[in-house]
């Protein structure tokens, strides 16, 4: 089995907070005084100005399946060509969650990381990653514009990373049990569901956003605009919905292999999933269907970032250039089951329909995807600092599961 | 001069100073105990009074009792603690009920030459990886698994993923840890006592109640320390077959990993420590620790 544990748990943090951004001026004494992403000034970290010779090795922190050297599957190897070409020996450490990534990067022992949107800003704010000189990454020019200089990979127009790929969380079901085929997240929240005890949901506080996303269209009177920016009333409604859903849920999954096994055996018949799990189940001839429901969905957009303490910055830059090169980016996207970041990758995939299947160039599809990001106090609109931060999401998640 | 000859003065010096010899002998294990064990417990306790920055995830080293306040105020944590302690007790009861007859058979009924074989049989489950066994149980208790199949003729179905499955799996996993201490305890119980009891006219049941049980109780308590503490800290089996069940271990794990809130995890980790201290004190009163 292909190991690709990608528990996309949002890191989070709890408790009392320091005012992170010294320069932001909002000195809230005791409450969680985190700075708004747009409002904080990241620590001054120098950017690499010119590319030198490779240091002979590079240490990476990555999602499982992002750095494959043929040891998982002989035909899946984009590390060996890189090593031959650049002389940079690749050492990769697989992290299971965004939080683990943040912790590993804080150790300063790694050169680069494939961070999701929930980890990237925290790394920037913590001074753990350096701005990226995109002029030194040749293939950056071919990256979809829709992925460049986004709130999760840049601050004030300064790039902090190289986009890797993106995808959406899907609604998955057993076609032999669930009829008719659902097209709305409503089926996983329906209190009178005939699938009681066989529903599955993602085991992370960030799943609260999935409930909020559903309420956005199901209960417009709540006025939810962004599922990661929830004020008291909206948050409470989402949590209540999930508490009610808990009676339907047979199992929460955090490990993709567990989710795939459960849907194959029929222990679960309906719930949130990734394309990769659907592929695994289909490979074993399990009757599963999947869709991006009409309400849209949550999803991820990943970014390669360079450590501010990188011992091998040149090799790290070469790696970033390699992983978004048309061929390698196509390989990793197909292996992982996500849309590539490089537009030229679409000609390199072994399945010529791949980019169409994964909507790589379909911005209207990704408009329906709310990328994971870390919820913070500042709502990002005129409501001010009344939104629930991730520590409150985590506490609520423990309560939802009971 | 041979190597042995070179060491001779040293040997002599140590022989003359037995205290030095003792100190050299004990310094490594005691150092290990103090630094790695008590030290980490102290760090755990200290970090429970810290907090984390909610955005960058860095640890804020300013003493605060907020973690403990949240722990005591949160109804959910009380429920989880009670559930965990209840499960640990239930697993212990099952293991005593299953383990005692097995141990009694091994120690008192089976022929002596069969003993090594029986001991090996009890230990074989420990040869397989914990994870392999837990995943095997996942398949068995899951929908369409062996349990479903076996219970179908009776009009029943398997437990599915949940608390019952965790109870089953943990009882299975920790059974050898209960059988071995009870076996050791019963082995030390002289057969002559059983004979004397029967000579005095006691029935088997009476002998068991008045002779075997009181003498074997410390061994049972010793075994229960294993099953109870192992269940109290388990989160892997819970994760694999527990469905949506949360135990203390899972919440600690979630706070270390997902929540990146080490201080709160440390505060939570104090809960099983306190429970175990209470349990061990109770076990000491029962005389179990002297007979381990």
C-alpha cells in the first residue's frame, strides 16, 4: 500500500498568547492577541540573493508521498534523477500533521518543508522560514497565477514559498448502499439519516469548517462568509451541527489507510474523503462514488518553504525548482492525487485526462474550495477580533467527540 | 603484562573499598532513574504550567494554572477520565476472570513438565507486534468481519467500532500480563495448604475462598497494576478499533500532535499519573508490591 498519511490537521495552538507581531501594535494584554495575517510584520529574515553550488545534501520535511525515491514503489521516483543531476543527497522526514511540520521546522535541522495553508503562516510569523527569491526558481514562471502570492504563501506581496499543488476534500459514498447518489453535504448531517452509525468524518478540529461551509448555504441567516472566520453565533451553530452529527458517525478518520479500509469493508458508507482514498478503494474494486458537493468543499494548497536556519539553502532551492518542474510535479500530483501547480505538468502526466479530472486549470472549480487556513481572532472583515481562534476550535472538537 | 594483570590493582582497590564498588555499580541505573525518569516527570509537571502562543505555536514560559482550570472545568474531560478509568477497571475484571483459571490450571493442575509449554503458549501473543494484533481485531470486529459472521446465526451482529471493541481488544492484549503474576503467586502457594484444607473438610469452593484467594490476592493486584495502567495509557488500540471513542491517551495525543499544545497535554498527562499513584498506594495496602 502506498503510504501517504496526510493527516491534515491544523496546527494550532492554544492557550494564552503573546502578541506575535511586535509591529502590529494591537496590544491586547491577556487574550489571544494574534495578529491578522494581513496585519502582522514577520521577523526580518534575509532572502537568498544568488544561487551557489549545491552543498551535497538537503533535509526535507514533507507529507508522505511528496518525496519518493522509488523505495515505496519502484516506478515512483523523482528523487533519484534530482540527486544525479544536482549531487544533492535527499534526506526526507515524513510529517503526519501540519503541527508536526511546524515543530520539526522549529528544530532548525531541516532545509525545506511542504507546508499546507494552516502551517505556512505560523512558520512565517514564527520566523522559521525565509522569504523565497522566486527569481532563483526557474520553473516558478510556469506556476498557475492563481496560486502565486496568495495569503497563505506570501506576506505583503513578498513570496515565502513555491506552490506545490492543491486539492479538495470530497464526499464519498458506497454506491451499493447509498441511493440516490448524494450531491450535497446535507446527507452527512441529516439527523434522520438511514446510514446512522456508518457515517465517517475527518478527525481534526479543522472539520468544523466543513460544517460551517454547509451552514453557509443551508442557513444563510447565519451570514457565514468564510468557514474559517466564525464568530460566536456561527461557531456555535457549526459545533451544534457536529454534535448532532456525532450520533450518526461510526468513526472519525485521521489516517487515510484506515479510511480506505473502512469504506472497502463497508464499515462506513458515507462521509468526507480525499481523492487518494477514493482511488485506493476503486483499485480494490469497491463500489464507491465521490463528488464535490454543490455547497463546495474545504481543501488544501501546499507550499514548499525554505527554513530561515537552512544549512543547505542552495540544495533546498534546487529541490524546489525540481519538485515543480513539469515532469516531477506531474509525477507527484498523480501519485498523491491532487492538481499540479505547474501548468506544463498537464502535458507530462501519464493519464492524459489527469488535469481535467483534477480540475488543474479550472479556477471556477477551485473557487468552490475553501483552502485550509488557521482560524484566528481577527475575522478579516469589519466584525473585528470576535472570531474563534484555533485553540477554541480544538477545545470544541474534543467536546464534539465527547 | 597481560590485560588481566593490568586490571589487578584496580580490582584490589575496589575490593578494599566496597562502598566505591557499590557506588560505581549503582551510579548508572540510579542516574538513569533520576535523570530520565524522575527528571522527565518533573519537566512534565513544570510544563503543565506553561502555555502556547495560539498563532506561532511557540511555548510561553510564564506560569499559569489555566490548563488545570480548563481541565477541571471542562465537563468533557471529566467524562473522558471516567470513561478511561471505567474501561481500565472493566479490562482488569475481564483479565482476572479469564486469567485466574488459566493461571490456576498452569500452577496447580497441569503436570510439571507441561508448564514451560503452557507458559510459552501464554507468552506467544507477545511475540506478534501490538499493531498487527490491533489491526487484526479491526478487521474482525468491523462490518462483515469474523464476529459478524459468527454471531449471525444467533441473530446478532458484531460490536462494530466503539467502546465494546476497545474493551475486547485491550482485554485480549493485556491478558498475559495478568496470567503471569497470578501464576507466579499460585506457584508459591504450597500444595500442602490445599490438602490441609480438604483434610479439614472444606469443599473446593470453600478452599478457594478461604485459602487460595487470600493468598493469591496480592498476585492478582500485581497483575491488575499492569492491566489497569496499560489500559489507562493506551491510545493506539482505541484509535484503531475505538471508532469515535476518546480516552485520556487520545486527547493527550491530539494535544501533542494536532493541537500542538504541549502544556495542556502535560496537564492532561498528570491525570493518569495521579490515578496510578492512588492505585499503587491502594495496591501497597493490599500487600501486592511486596510480592511482585
